[in-house]
């Protein structure tokens, strides 16, 4: 019965979310919290808005796998940028094993194909990656938002993934929330939504003043916040009083008070305001600064990202590169002179945007800059496509009138940089500049930006170094080739010293996981720091199993020309480093502020040349620091300020369970292949250096109900029956499964245990040396009770949602984790065994092997059943004795176990939780000027209240029974 206990332990540790256990990923509290929040909510429509690099895909993966576990025939649709579709498929296959469910339909559709989304209407779950990209609209009728609304509103479950900060334009936020709840967040109410948005900004500004380091500001800050909150928020008043009682008459910390206590109380008040007044309760946003903070008291692995470092210059001495730098400088100076001479300075923003795009196509080889100029001057479509110009860039280049001087610049650049030999020479010079880095790096990424440079560079290097591992990731290649290139780069093999190079254009700047790189070379830089941030985010990511050896930031390099004083390429690179500080810290939260100021920055470049970019650094830093302060204020309201009040720390419980993986392995192998098991054979194997067990399903004839076995294994794949037990080892062998609840084979075995007496019943004889010779054997009955929360009354409140039962079961398991109780009763007795010594003797695990201190136990298998019945005098007497003992055990359960104590403790803790939740719901309802979903809060409170009431009468049922016959040593007769 060890397997039965282990299965219940897995349920208790995971709150019945078995995707946590059966997914091959590391378990981190913020990701567990996000998925737990979604899956334990009857309304599973959420915006996952964690900051970049915190693993929103993992959070979505947990939800996707759990939906498939709950319904193996579910229909799931993921919308992602086309370039990320294959990466999504790989992640879902290698980490979340969607191929465990052959009857399900999981489709990854492209952002770029909204005309195909209608075929996915009515599916069970829609996941939208990079959701903000599809919501950059002014109204609901614009495509592709119109098609997205139709899809999102046709399905019961929606997950939107977006790192967009809450300071984004209010229409973006309204568009996202409308996808979640079209009734509460209507486009026709955009004026009231905008007003609420502005009020929240004022509240955020006031909350920001709650700082324990500035005690003299605390009273006025509390008063300022109070003026904006409803009077019904009694929790705010209580928490505020807790802070103020630590201050003296001079508003300084009392001499008998600890500063740490003040910090804790201020944090509690901030947390309360965050939980109650978040704009929408179904928005989950974790911040990097909190997630990356190591908790020394936690037994879980800390969440770590690669980090960043300043780039080192690589000198490129090339006539083509010099010609490009001169052409850009010439274009800027002549255009600006013309605007001054003709009095058209007001057109500066248009030409500044054109300059930015041209600079992004400059460097190393002239083809992309030439093609961008050809599009601008002649409207050549083929040139625009070759230069990798997107729709907005084409419009920006075409908008300002072409000046007469531009034709001469184009012709001169063509003369200096065109021709096969000139291109070959330029590429060789670039390769020569990079070679020292390539030789000393195991995995190198070369970012070339939009255009043909990446493809040309890859072809040149593959020609020069035919045996080297040179991969290409460009828009000219099909998705399956791109996927293969990344996979080969990640696992280059032993050839070439295990070194690999991946050369990418702009197709590799969004969504790819390249954190295994130890060197990054930037040949060109995008004109937008936001795009550069996306590029750096490919490497500055969570250190997964593929990059465990990378404990430092990847080395960064950039190409530098000889003439740096008149080089836009070098000045822009310097501004990215020193003004935007993009190599020091993530600027993903600043994307709105960057977008608003980028044209002004390039105007400085148009007006003053490269020096104008360089001298913009101070102003850029000031502007971004101001924006960061505003974001920090708003994030205090919208981010997950502290974990939701839980009675059971699921992440910690999962970590503790995983530490006992050897016990899980032992009980599963005993049940399947051990003595008295179901005779399901297994073999030990090594897969990618990881120890796994392989179960022979094809030839199996296990000792379980044949119909149950046939039905359960009908769609069982061979991959599902090959897995490991040690999570740490499994994660080092990508694609390897775990034997846990949620794995199809383990779930089949769990079903078998529920009806098979090998999992439910046992009977054996145990020797007690203290019994006297001739003393009659004494039988005992032991009953294993499963105790779980009662959800029947709570379920009645959400009968309109078929998926609610699973969600409420998870809520109940969080409040009151299921557990087992064992009661022993001597046959014929009316009282359970409670004395410690006999209880321990009876509770000792079955062991067949004898020892010096204790003879081995003797199992009453089917060949020895008659011996067991003889102890009772026949079957009828045995049956009546067992029934009587069970009745005694159930009636006296409370006095024989700590059931009442556990229930009372859970009730007390849960009541503290519900008291806080009720106070928050009341305050939220009175704060209609700040939030819009107060009624839903009360529904959640009422559901939780009924779950707590269910603790007064938990569900208690027998799941296993044991009969032990206590006997003395028998004298062996020897014939004379």
C-alpha cells in the first residue's frame, strides 16, 4: 500500500495539479503561484504579465498540460508569432509532453494568419503569446484584433501572455481586458476606463510615498492614500494604525521599536492595497526584482537569469564599412543643410526617422543600405524586401520628400560597395574581425539585424570553414530548418571542439531561447532600443538545464569602425550602452517611454550628426529614470506584491516531495514488479546519461482487471512508459519524462489501485516473540482512511461552469491538503488501538526477509487463504469480524487519531484568510471608481466560505485495509 500513500502524497503536495509533477521543468514559486491561481479559479481567463525573462511560457505550459490531463481529448489553440511557432511546439513536446495525449488537438497558429483563426472557435483553451502585438489598435473593428476577440470570446479559457507594463496606453490595456471579460470592459466605455486609469495613477503616486526609511512622511502619505480609498476599507485602517503606533510624537521610530518591524508593516499595507485595488484581479504580474531575490529559508532552487555586461569593440578595417559610414554621414549633413536652407526644419521628425532606419542597415556590407535607399528613392519593392523593411519602416522612408542630393549619395555608394568581389572582401574582413571571439567560444550568436547580411555572412563562413558548425537563422529559410539550426547550435557534438556559431537576422531577435551562448557579437544594431532589448532578452534569460554551466553573463562584442568620430554606427552603439544603459539592466518595462522619445533622439542625430547622438546620453538617462519611477509606482498596485494568503505553500510542498524521489521510485517498482506486485516488468536504461525505467507494456499481462488495463493503455505511447524519477537528472536529459501523477502510465496504475485489492487490501502473519507457547493467534484489522475537504456546497454556487469541480477541488486541497489516517482494531474489540507500542508494532511495514531481531512476515496469498480463515473459524466469521472492526474504527476515528485537531487547525487558518478576503471584497465593491470587477470578489469569498464550512464535515473514506495475525513462534517437531 506504499504506492497508494505516495499517490495521495503527490496530490497533497500539488493541490491536485499534476502538471506540476509530470512536467520536466524546474519548479519555481512564482511560476507555480501563477499556474495555481489560474487552475484553482472556476473562471480561467487570465493575463500573465510577468516581466520579460520570468517564464510566462512555463506558466502557460503548466496550464496547457493540466487541461489535457483533465480532458485527454481537449482542443487547445496557441497563437504566436510565426517565427516562434516551432519553438512553442518543441517546448510543449520536450517539457510538457503534449504527445502523451494522442486524441487531443493542440495547434499553434501564427499571428500573421488571422483569417485562419475562425476554425479554432469553441476550443477548450486559447493561449495568446505576445498578446500586446495584436492589441495595438484604436478600436475593436481593426484586424487582427477583431478576429482575436471572436476567438477569445468563443472559448471558456483564455491565457494572454504579455510583458507590457501597466503604464502602456490605456487603450492597449482596455483591449487586453476586453478579451478576458467583454461585459466588464467594453470598448463603448473607454472614457470611463481612461478616467479610472488616471485615478489609479494618482493612487499609485500616493502609495509610493509609503516608505519605512522616511518615517516623517508616513503619516501624511497614509492620509493621502486614505482620501482616495472608500471608507469601508477597515483593513486599511487597521494596517495603518499598526504602522503609526511604531512612531513617536516627532514621527520618528520609537526607541523601543525595531526598524525591521516597521518595514514589515509598511510592506503589509502596500500588499493590501495591491491585492484590493489591482485594476483586474485576473492579471498576474511578477517583477524581476522580487523573483530574482534569493530566499535563504527556501529549499527550492533560486530563479537565476544570465545577466548582462558591456560590449567589447571588435575593430573592422574595411573599405566597404568606411564607405557606408561616410555615406550615412553625407546623407545626414546634406539633408539637414537642405532643410535649413529651405526653411523646412519642421520636417525634422520625418527625416530623423528615415535616418534611423538607414543607420540600422549600415555596417560591414553595403547591400542592405543600398536597398533601403533604392526603396526610398525609387519605390523598388524587391529592394524593400531584400533590406528587410517592415510596413512601418517602408512608410517612414517613403514619407519625407526625396531630395536631389540623395541620388548622388546612392550612386557613389553603389560604385564603392557593389560587385561580387567587393562583397566577398567585405565579408572576409568581417569574419577576420570576429575570428578571435569565435575561436575562444563554445557557442556564439552573431546578430546581424534585418536584411541579407546574415544570410550572406553565413554563406561566406560555410564556404571558408566547410567543416565548422555554422548555423543560419534567417527569414529566407523555412521554420523547420530554423528549428534544426538552433537545435544543432545547442548540441553541437564533439566535432570542431564542440564549438558552434549561429548567425541570425531579425527573425532571431524575438522569442528564441539562446541563453546557452557564451559570446554574442552585434554586427549591426536595430534603430529601436526596444528591439535591441528583445535581442538581448534571447540570451539574458533563465538559466535552464541547457545552460547550467553558464554562471556568468555572456560576453558581448560589437563591430567598431576606424573613424569613430564621424560614425553614426559607433555613436548609436555608445548611446545604447551609456544612455539607455541597455547592457546594464533590462529596459523592457520602459518600452513606452523609449518609444515616445526615440524620434527626439534621432532628431538630435539629424541636427548634429553622430555627436548629437553621443550628447543625448544625459537626457535619455534622465527621461528613463523619470519613467522608471512612474512605472515603479504603478507596479506597486498591479504587480503581485506578495503571495496570495495561502494555508499551504504548494511550491515548498512540491520541493519537499521531490526530495523524496527515491521513495516514489521504490513504491512504484514494488507495486509493479516486486513480490506481491502486479507483474508488470520493467528494465533499467540510460537515456542521454539519465537513469530511466522502461516498462514493457506491449507484452504485459499484469494482474489487474483486463478491461481496465486495455482501456487505460489503449492510447498509451511507448514514450509515456519510459521515464525517470529524479527531477534533477531528468532535466539534464531534455525530452525525458517523469514518473509522477499526470504521467499516463502512473495514472493507469492509480486507477488500478483504486479497484484492485493489491493496492487496497493485504493480510499476513507476523511473529511476536513475546507470545507464550500455545497462546492462540490474535487477529487485528487496520483501516487506511483518506480525509479530504468537502466541496459539495461550494460547487452548488458555480454550477454554470462544467470545469468548476476541478478548480474547487484544487482550492480545497490548498486549504486542507488530503491526508491519510490509520486505525487499528483488535478483532472483537469495541475500542481502537491507541497505545504507542502496539500501534508501532502493527504499523511496521510488511517485510518478508527475516532479521536477527524479527522473523519475516508471512503473506496470506491465495494459496494460503484457508489458514487465515481457520484463525476465525470460517469465512462468515471473518467477514463479520472485519465489518465490526471497520464500524468501530469509523465511529471512534476522532479519539484514535488527530483528525479533529487537523480539521480545527485548518478551519482556524482558513477563517483568518476568509476574514481578510471579505474585507478586501467589501473595500473593492466600494471602490468602483478604481476597479470594475467587485462582484466577482464576493463570489470568490462565498465559495471559499463554503469550502471552510465543509471542513466541519470532511469526506472520510476507507481506501485500504489490512489484516495482521499476531502469532507466537511455532515449535518444529522432529521425528525420532
